[in-house]
C-alpha cells in the first residue's frame, strides 16, 4: 500500500500489480456514527416483510 497525500494505491506484494486506487475526500467523514444505546440511527432499517402463507 502506498499513501501519498490523499491518494492511496494498493498493490499485490508479489507482482506489484495495482489492485485499487482511492482518493480520500478530506471534507467527508468516513467513520460510522457512534450511537449510545437508545439513540435513533441515522436512517431507519428496512426489514423484510414476513412471508405470506399461500396455503390459506
């Protein structure tokens, strides 16, 4: 991994082949918010509806 300023390059150690490149936006917060127990999350979780019984 090579990090230069806000540019990160990841490569395979054995071959040197570049796997990924990332540009870090310093204006963005990449950390997940820490919520204390009982506080609401940022977005409501969408739960899958219960399966309907077709044998009625």
